[in-house]
């Protein structure tokens, strides 16, 4: 069973729906559209550079998210709560880590936009999960293997990491977009300068 022995909560969505439909959705979208954005990346040579230490920090945070997801899977399994479709989340995080490795020397706009959407959706759905888990802690505080307080803390940390990653990707998208807007202007200025040089050369030659 995807969700077994889950404690019923008043209202919706239930923790089972959250773990089988909402939380895995960003990873499903990442898997579905990843190929398209990789194709766009091949045709887009523009790159936005980030400090090496900051890029490494991003990768470390993704590794930490992978570790937290593995921990959640292990504790849900140990407590016989069912893991839902959380393994799909693990696949999505691994793909993000691979993408960061590929773009170690510079970020492309297509993948930055894809990762930004991924982290934004994670923030939304994980926040819903945290809100529901806060009610679980009030109604069922005592638990055998995976206390509600631990579930709440683990997922709150995940929300914080997603917020940090999403904010970073948003700044990268804005930076790359602003550079693209400036590129045509710079190209026109260079072309105009070349034209003036040619006209000056022709004038001096005629003299």
C-alpha cells in the first residue's frame, strides 16, 4: 500500500494525498519537461556564472535534501506508514544534482528557469504538508517510531532549503534575462561603431 496506517486528519488534503499527489508533482514535471529544457540548453550558449563556493553550497544543500528524503522514507517504512510516491521526489533531487554538476562552469537560462519552477512548486506543496503535519502533532503527539514533532521538523527544514534554492534560481533567471535584454543593444552599438570606422576609412582614402 502507498499509504498504510496513516492517522486521519480533519479536513483535506490528507497526508496520503499529499505524499502521493502533491509532493511528488514537481519531480514528475521535472522528469517530463527535463528533456525539452536540455534541448533548449544545447541551442542556448549563454551562461550565467556564479561563485564557485556558492555553486558548491547549492550542491551540498541538494545532497542534504536527498539525505532528508531518504531519512523520511526509512522512518515511514519503519513505522509502517507507507511511503506514498516519495521515492519520485528522490529521483527528482538526483536529477537536480546531476544538472548542477553539468552546469558547474555556468548556468544556462533554460535549466535555471526549470529549476526555479521546480523549487517554487516544492515550496508550495511542502508548505501545505507542514501545515497539515502541525495538526497531526496536536491530535496525535505520541507515535512509536516517527513522532509527529519529528515529521514536522524534518519537513520544515525541507521547506527552508527549497526556499533558499528557489530564491537563488530566481536571481539567476533575472540576471540572465537582464543580460539578454542588453545584448541586442550592445550588438547594435558595435555595428554602428564599425560602420563609422568604415565611413571614416573611405573618407580618408578619397582624400
